């Protein structure tokens, strides 16, 4: 594959509803949309999940643009690429900047699958034609409001409910959910809001039969999580702490968790996501795909990776209408009876809507080989 040009677009889309977690509230989504154009006229698409600020990870829209423009894109223009796995190696000497790397690599994976005439899911080795859809519910103003939202999502058929928690918004809301819904698949996402000093609260969550508690402790920790996992029955899922297959290997060795959340952007791309998937599968650690409020293009990549065999837990990939008045793909991602159909068309399987893309673009720049 010979890359002819790469287009970066700074996009901004308003969320349908504010989304509140332990680290803040989001009302809209800034992101970088990547289009890789090959010499034979194929366009591959992906997006960076870095936010406008550094509350989730240290990467931002601005730092991603800088890294792509000044370091990563020039590396892609050096010579042709025969397989997307080569992109990881080509970027390897550039430290960190996982989200920037993942966005460019993802667009190349899309272009590669289209070049081969196969779906992105098939190119990655996916085995499922449908995936289970979960939903993530942010912190609400009241328990009644939270329960009302959960009622609606369960009626729609979502297979798993994830609720955001933080100190003061935890045990009582989990108890109320369990009183109303004793048997649903329920997990809690702490977004690093606790420390080992909160161990009594975290131990108390065992009574709620949670599928898992996600990243309760520090964003860069695997040691304290191992201490916590040894003292609670609820499986710990690591998110922010995991950037690579090496991080996963160490977490498994230490006993830091029993579940891994794979976010394509956080781990540097689809190739590394596959390696993490394979290591977890070999060690009996289930994985699922986390969400980052992606547009339909990023959502399509999540659907493709979730088709792999060890994604045995419902992920955060919900319908486009959960987040956007209108998405930038045709057709939009839909959920039927709690399931999303994995596209079979070449590449991501959804068509980018250029009119809508133009409408939500704040700034763009084209880079030529």
C-alpha cells in the first residue's frame, strides 16, 4: 500500500446529553478525524479518541495533531506498507502518544481491508457476526433519574449496564439498582476515584454481585490494584493502567485484575489490541471494548475488534443515537435486541458522510507524500 496523502480534520460534535464521570462533565466532543488516501484511490478512515483536555490521559487533541504532523505522518510517507502490523513497528521508537498512533494505524487498517475486499472484522480475525451491546450511564442528579435511564436502556435490550461511581455516589446507588434489578449484568466504573484508604467501601461492593469494578485506583497503578484484588471478590477490570501487551503481562503476573478493558486508542492501535486479546485469551482473562464517546467511525473500529473470540463481555459500544443527533456515517450504528450486527462490507462497513463531516469540521490540513 502506497499512501498518497493524509487529511487531518479537527472535528467538534455536541453530545445529546451531558456525560458526567468522576473526572468531570462532557457536553461536546472534539476529536481528530483521519483520512488516509492510497495511490489507487482508496480512503481509509479512523479517529483519535484524545480529548480537548488531559483529564483521562495525558494526550489531547492538540498534542495528537502535533505528533501526527511533525513525527508520525512523515514516517508513513517513507516507504510503502504491505500490512498494517508494520505501522506499529514503524512508530515504535516514538515513545507513548498511543492515541495519535492508533488513529493513523486505524485508517491504514481500514484502507487495507478495503484493498483486500474484506471487512475490517475479517481482516482482524473476527469470528462473530453480531456483538452484545452494553451501555455506560454517567453520574446523574438523583437516584430516581439514574433508575429512569436504566429502565429505558434495559427496555431497549442492552445486555449490560455500567454506572459511573465516585465517593458519595457509590454504595447507595448500587443498592438501589440491585433492589430494582437483582439479576442484570451490572458493573461500576470508578475512573480512578478511590485509594486503598477506601478499602471498606470497595469491599462492601461485593454484596452487589457486580460483573466487575473498573479502575477503582490510580490511573497508572497495577501494584495497589493487586493488593485490592486479593481482598475483594468482585473482579477488578483495568482500563487507564493498560497501554500495551507488556502492561497486561505484568498485571496478570501480579494478580492486579481479572478482566481487561481494551480501548484501541489507549493501547496504540488495532495491532496491539489484537496482541492483548491473544495474551488474555491464553491466560483465561476475558476482555471487552471500552468506549470514548466516539463518532460512528471510531465506533465502527470498536465493533470490528469486538468480533474477536475473547471479547466475551458486552462492551461500551452503543447506538449512534445514544450520543448524537446525527452521526457522520451512513447508516448509523443501531442496536436491535441488545445486539449490533458486524458489517460485512469492505473496511469499516459504514460510509463516511462527507457533508456532515464538513459541517462539523473546525479545521483541516492535507499532507502529501
